[in-house]
C-alpha cells in the first residue's frame, strides 16, 4: 500500500479527551487534531465503535509514556472501524477494510473519529459481526485467549478458579476454559449472576467474595478478573506449584511464596493470531458477547461515569459512527 491509496483525514475531529489525570469527570467531548498520516506499519482507522474498560483511567499508560505526561489523552483502546489510510509497511491492509483491534495502551485511544494503530494490532472484522460486538469483544476476548495459553497453561481436566465471574474478561475466560475441558469455578457477588456464569460453562459458581468451602490447594490455577486488591484466598486456593494470575496490579510476592504458588501479573498483547482466532469465533457465533449499554461519542463522559449503574451485564460501548449519520 502507499500514500496514493490514502483517504487520510485532515484538520480537526471530534474526540473524548482528558487534559488532566483523573476519572470520568476529566473527560470532555471536543475538537482535537486528526492523527498524522500513518507512517511505517501504522494504519489510520475511522472509528465506528469503541469499547470501554473502566479501569483504564487508572492505568499509568493512559497518562504517561516513559514517565512523560501525555495529556491530553484519548481513552478507549478497543475498537472497530474502517481503514482510511495505510503506512508504507502496513502489510495486507487496504483503504476500505473493515477492521477491529486494540490500540496500544500508551497511545491515544479510539474514543475519537480517527485513530492510528499499528497494523499488527488489528484484524479484518468478520462480515456479519457488528461494530459494537467486535469492539466489545476485543480486549476481554484477547485477554482470555492469551491468559489461558502461557500464563495459566492448563490442560483439559485441570481446575481453574476465576474471581469476578460476571465481568467482561471473566465471561470470556469461562467460555474459552469450558471449551478447553477445564473445570471452572467462578465467584460472583449476587445470586442473580449464577445462571449467567453457568450458561458460559462454569461448573461451579460461588456467591461471595470470601467464599467458604474452597479447600486450600484445591485448584491448579486462579485468576483475578475483578481488578485490584486480589484477596488472600485466591492464593490459598491454589496447589503448591500452581499459578495465580493478576490483571490489574502486581501480585503479593510474599503471600505467593508462603503458599508455594507461582504468581504473576499478565498484560494482554494485540497479537494478530489471537485476533484472528477471536474473529473466527465471533463469525461462527460461538461466543456470548454481552453489551450493557451503547452511548454516542458525545456522551462519552456519561458512559465512563455510568460504571456499575447498568442493569444489564456486559461492556459499555461508544457508538462513534452515530454522530456522522
Ligand atoms: N492486564 C490485562 O491485560 C487486562 C486486560 C483486560 C482487563 N484487565 C483488568 O481486568 C479487570 C477486569 O476487567 P473487565 O473488563 O472484565 O471489567 P468488568 O467487566 O468491569 O468486570 C469486573 C467485574 O468484577 C465484578 N466484581 C467486582 N467486585 C467483585 C467482587 N468482590 N466479587 C466478585 N465480583 C466482583 C463486577 O461484578 P458486578 O457485575 O457484580 O459489579 C464486574 O462485573 C480490570 O481491573 C481491568 O483493568 C486487565
């Protein structure tokens, strides 16, 4: 591909931005410069849908690169859209391709009309999969696929404990782990979530954040799909030599040593092979992708502020295409 095939935008675009570190209250819907024309392997995408992971506003990469402030920052790294320009080394991608993917966390995200993404961080969106569903599936889907490979590394018949079974990452973890033949136990906060976790393939659902009845050392691995503050019982539940994976903060090394477990923080990567696998599963209709609520981009601040308020489980998604129609 070359610049001649580019429909690169110029001038200003609408974006959701934060000019100072903080939460949803910092987000403003405003004009921002469109990204520079893509160079190297970058691709410029006209965003159609961008999904939210609420904890992203707590991630350091959202605010800094190599210790340097990068505000104003655009959040929401999970997207679906259309390629409008490609860098000279963007490989197979062409203007007009419908794609979905994950923007690196230390770059501006997709809560904007246009976003620059490395071509290695996106895949062709399968026909028949909506932009909203593709965007909603990207981060939790990739996290589940990749965490079940190397860091958890379990095989059929082994036991996995997932904390926070109603969340986006946990929902995908349960679905993929069930298909791998793992025995999956999930914890949820309310009785109302039990059926949903079972529909995803959980063998056992425990309603409590300090579940009684988990025998010490009775799981081969555990993963905290809630976020920060991983509780002690998630370590104690795992047999000596087993794995404890955290997703939001570093594990407690002392506790891990005491329990004889191998604990590690895992960070997802936008791997092309994992994206393709996710795309194939979405195309086959093999995954439940729950969407709690869709907001227009202009209401992005309300979308972020709505954490924990939705009556439905699932991802919150920004419909970026809505403002153009
Ligand atoms: N390291 C990585 O690569 C990576 C990738 C993706 C996500 N993450 C992190 O992983 C975490 C989960 O992400 P997500 O997108 O799945 O978030 P999410 O959809 O908001 O899920 C979190 C879930 O935790 C549940 N929860 C909260 N407190 C709980 C408790 N005490 N017991 C049981 N469940 C509880 C909530 O359930 P309710 O429905 O009851 O409120 C919510 O559904 C976040 O911290 C995120 O930053 C990390």
